C-alpha cells in the first residue's frame, strides 16, 4: 500500500495522513505501508515488485470535496507526457512505464478522495479532516475483499513493496 501526496500542499497530503491512520490502527499481516510522498520515478521498482498494489491519494475527479473515489486498474490514468524536468514525473508516468515494461501489477486500486484545496499550506482542510475516516474505511474494505479472494485462491497474495 502506497500513500502519496505532499503535506506542503494542503489536501494533496491526504494520502499520507490516511496511511499514518492505517499504520496507527494496524493492518492485516503481510500488508506493508509505504510513504511514497512525491517520489515520482522512484516508485517504479516498488510497483514492479508486487502482484497487487493499493494507492491512497488525492483524486481530482470533479466530485464533492471529501467524497471517496475508488479507481480500479482499468480506469487508473497512465500515460507519458513531455515534462520540463524529471522531477515532474507522477504516478501516471510511473504506471505507463511499468505497463510498457510489462510489469504493471495485475491488481491495482486507487482509493482516493476529492480534495477541497491544493495550495501551498500545511494541513488538511476541515472537510477533508472530517472525511478521512471514510477513506480509511474504503481502504480497509478493499483489503478485506482481497483477503477473501486469497482464501479462495491461495496463489494470490497481498504483496509487500520492497521499501517501507
């Protein structure tokens, strides 16, 4: 499980806050929590090393701020764009590279939330703070669904990214 975002950009940091909530509450055995922050291309080896990945992040989808969004593998954006700097690489480009290399995990889900405000400031907006429990519940529901699949098919497992 990878939490993404920048705590210096307001609600963009919600993935990291949710990740820390999950860390404090505990997760099922075999699930490793990774603070991906704004790692960009450094996420590629972690994503390529697993069969299943769950990403927690702010998702701009035109929803109401604080509304949870679940994106399955088929609809998660992945494409390459011209960048001014290699520091601009984000999850879309990392996923496109993994797909190009044939190493994109078979099972991927983004559990996200529509941000209210992404601007230079520390801390989440009140609406996001009030809604974070809903996001954590959605993450737990996804882990439970994957766990039930594991009981049916032992060949599928909850992956452990190579970095914490």
